[in-house]
C-alpha cells in the first residue's frame, strides 16, 4: 500500500518552473520585527504574519487557537529563542503543521547572534532569569544583520528557487542597515564590513580620526554621540544590547529581579542610586505600566520615556530602521 | 560526559590557535609598518583586516565558551513540579469520601496534590506527556495516580502532511468536556472545583475541595477545519472513543463498553485585545444503562496593553441524562422491583475575575447543581476569591464560600479557604486566566 502511494506521489506532476518562480512562502513569526525582516529578505515571494501584538509583553503570551491556526498554514516559523517566546513551542505543537515541527521549517532567529548577560548561576532565586542569556538581541543592529542572514538561510532552505531574490534582498537590507547606522557617505567610502569590524573592536572613532573622517560619521552613530556615557535606568533588562551598541550606560532596573514587579522598598533604594549616578533617562517598555517610572522621575528629575521594542509598537514605527530611530530620537531629545 | 569534554577541548584548541594567529599577525604588522612601499602598505592593511577579523572570531568563541552545553540532560523531558496545598475553616462539620473512606475535612490543612509533569518529543512523529500526582485524600492518606499519560501523534507515518491539522491523541487525559475540566487544580482561578464538574464528571471524594473532574482513557482525533480563512477566528473539533463507566454519571460496570465524547470549540479575537471562546461538548455511553451529557461553555477576556488590569468572565452549563435502576413498588404485583428511570439534572456556574494589579486578581463564582441521582435536590454555592502572585511560580489565594443545599449536612456551610501553589522546574505555560 505504502509503495503504491509513494509511486502515485512520485508520478504526480510537480510544480512547473513558472509555478516555482511565483511561489509564495508563508512565514509566521512570533515577533513583528521578524515578520519585517522576513518581508525584507523575502520580497514578493513571502507573505508573513506575526503572532505577538507589538504592544504586548512577548514573555507572557498564551498560545491561543488563532495563533495555532495561523501557524498551521506556515511554510516557515520564526521565533526568537533564548527563552523569550517559550509560548511558541505550544503554538507549533498544537498547529497540526508538520512542516514547522522538524527540519528547516522552523528557525530560531537569535542563532549565532552575539549574546550578553549569560548567567553564571541559574536559579529562580534570581527571578525569572533567561538561562540562555539576555534574549532581546534584535535591539542591536549588528544582531539584526545576523537575524537577516539566518532568515535568508531559512528561506533558501524552504524555497531554493527563490535564492537569487533572497541573496539580492539580503544585500539590499544589509546596506539599508549599514547606511542607517553610519550614514550613506561613510558606507560608500569604507564599506559596511570595514565599519562594523571597527565598531566591534571599539576602534571606530580612532580609525575615523586617523583618516580624518570623523566628521563624515552619520546615521545612528552620529546621533548616539549625544548618549555617550549617559546614565540610564530601565524598567526591565530590555536595552542591554541597545546600550552596548550606542554607548550609554544602564545603571539598574526598576524591577528588583527580572519578572518581579518593582516593590516599594526597592523603588526607595533606587532613588539614592538615581541621584548619585545622575540618571537622566528612564526607559519604560510600552507594555509596562509607568507608575514606578513616574514615581522615580518625580523624585529625581529623570525623564520617563515610554518606548516600543518591536516594530509596530508605536504608531508610525513600521520598520526596524524606524524603531531604532524612534528610540534614539526620543533619548537624544530628552537630554536637550 | 565525554561529549562535554570533547566540546571544550575543541573550543579551547580553537581559541589557542586563534590567539597564536593574532600574535603572529601583530608581529608581522610591526615588522611591515613604516615602510613606504605601496605594496607593503597594502599588505599591512590586509594584515590589519585579518587581525581584526581574527580578534572578532576569538571574542565570539570566548562568548560561546560561556554557553556551556548541558549535554547530560539535553534529551531529558521538560520537568515541572506543582505543589498545591490548602487549608479550610468551616462553620460546621464537613465530611468527604464514601463509605469506610469517609472522613472529616473541616478545619484542616491538606497537601492536595504534588504533581510532576514530564513533557518531551518522543520522535519527529509524537509528543508525550506524563503527569503523576500524589494527592492527599480526606482520610489524610496519600494516593498516587497517573493524572494524565498520553501521546499526541502530530505527524502521520504514511501521510506526511495531515489534512485540517489532524492530530491523534491516545492515553489517559483530562476530557474536553467544557474548559475547566481540562485544567489541573493548581491552574484553576478558584480554590475549589465547580460543583457541576464534581457532581457529573467525577470525584473520588465527592467534594469540590479535592481534585475532581474526568480523565478519559482512550483515543481521539483533533481537527482544525480552515473555515475562517485569514480571519482571527478558529474552529476546533475533537472526537474521542474512550472506556465507558469512568465518568461520574456513567455506570462503572460498563467499563468493557466504549463511550464517545466530542467537542466543537470556537475562538475569536476582536477589537485588538478582546477574546471570546465558546464551545459545545458531549458525552455518550450506552451499556447496561444510558448516560449522556451536553456541555455549553463560554469565556470572554479583555486585556488592554500597558496596564495590569484584565477581565475574564465565563461559565459552563451541563445537561445530563442518565438512567439509573430505582427500586419501586409494582402497582399490579405490589412487589418491589428495579426499574430503569431517567434523571435529567442540570448544573453549571458563572464566574468573573478582575485583575486589580500585577500581583492581585479578585473574582467571584456562583454554582448551581442538581444532584445526578435526584434532580429535585439542589445546591447553590456563592464564592469570592482574591489571588496574589509573587511571580508566576508562587501563588497565594484566599476564598470565602457559602453553600445552600437541600442536602442537610451541607446546607448553611461557610468555608474560609487559603491556598498556596508552588511551581518549580521547567517553565510551564501560564494558566489562561493570568494576563500580563
């Protein structure tokens, strides 16, 4: 019986070349930023949907039947991993979709990304820690480029006929990020690879000074000069990658421990720290209440900035470039 | 153990190689720098590029070195432990259990259950779940049982891609009769089971204070027909063949017969942060006697982002038809004979819960149930609860229940309850009634 079925399937006509060239790959992602990247790399060959609402905390979503249904139609499922979106496992398991259960139909976007805050000791005593390191990797544009490469690899595996499209779009998207990061002029002169290499070793400023090109620095890096060394408080450990990349210093979190809402005593203790360190900004993710941040701000003069961490988290922030711009602009203008 | 050692030796070796390469490049650059020759200048630039790339590789490897692979337990199931304890203070004596097992449960504390939950992928085709519970019974003794133990075939060996998301479930599992029956005690938003679930689905103790509900032994198919297209709505269908006689309205002696149960569930999201689910479920067994149940369920939730205030409102209603042998006097012969009589009791509950803050949830529930043996015997329960989350792993609840009942021993009882839930081990899915 099995042999007959296999024979019948083998003899059935496969897709023609024109059908392959028109194929739409259905991508389902946990976060909106991954949907955005999939669309950038996939272009017209991809239709993508994100399961998490960008204004909801991605740690604590529940795998409802609509999410499972949506994943049921996916050719490729993309999640962050690093224990951020554990609910994705429930979605996939109950989707009834074998394409995303095994093999190349499922991608962990944070694979090969540079990871910060890897815990040396793992215990729930420390709160709801992430045992695989801080998972908010996409807030570093360098990691976002790695995510784009991972997405490219996954799309090529699922849709080999689209490789040429994906290769071209990866190049274009990479260039878009490079120019947003360093400014068009500098990227044209030095190339993105050179600039990223220098920045990864902390040698960008020196290299540009040596070449007399410091004045040509544009993009986010130019804006971020105003943030260098600025002391910042955040609600949750969301901005470690953002801070590392753009040079400001995260002194503490409003949460006493990850996943534990700020108790009153902890807020009182923070007031001394905030005054002592001259903390200027409190970053509050858009899905966290602002009571604790407003309280600390009222006693210290720090400015509370409610910011999105995902594409679509605020109206008008419809791309990754817009997301990073939005956060940087809010931070820089709050210092003026 | 050999795997970890091998991994580290390889990594250390690679790190050492890269360190040597960095040193060699730095030396070569030192020698070549300062030369005016254009060719040498280019060589220096290339060497510097190589050096930087090697340094970046080295940093990355050092970073990876911290990500120690836990090869020893990579293939172990995810294990979560749930401890549920409760204490009660009553206004009168309360008995639970039947016959020789009957015992007083008022004014006492119980470790109601210690559950160990194992979950893992068996292979690319099957996931498995095993939940073992140690439960303290009314007479203070502990019993051990397999709460649930089942496999879900998610990928069919012959048909690689299943129609309508077909999955097959087999084993022992909490039956999809309503939504509260699917939940274990530690995941309920209340400290006691709804009376209708206890009365019609199952309870060893006969009390809503201890674990209750119906776990079926059998197999079923789960389908999700694509009738809503891209709309944020879904329809779930389930049909199961199970062993009869294990549900409370059934007949124990029929356990060599099949019974059938099914559920149609509808779920939708609307206006961004609202969800509504509704379902119809049914159970049927026909052995020596007939037993059937029709369940209606509805659940609405609203969770706006950026504030920790959510609302959940819902309820379930069960219609039962069961035949029982009743002793009656025959009017002709005046002899006492056993006759089949059908009972059609109904029961259900309504509840509402409001999330006051990140930590605190407050709710109320009203139960109404007719006895499965005599529909003229009614019980009403009104309860209020406050739950406090320190985190998702430790929950404290206080509740107050009052009971009005045609059962004399139960009527007028007021119970104060305090419940603790501890969760440790692997990160479990959050209970559905918690919104963050």
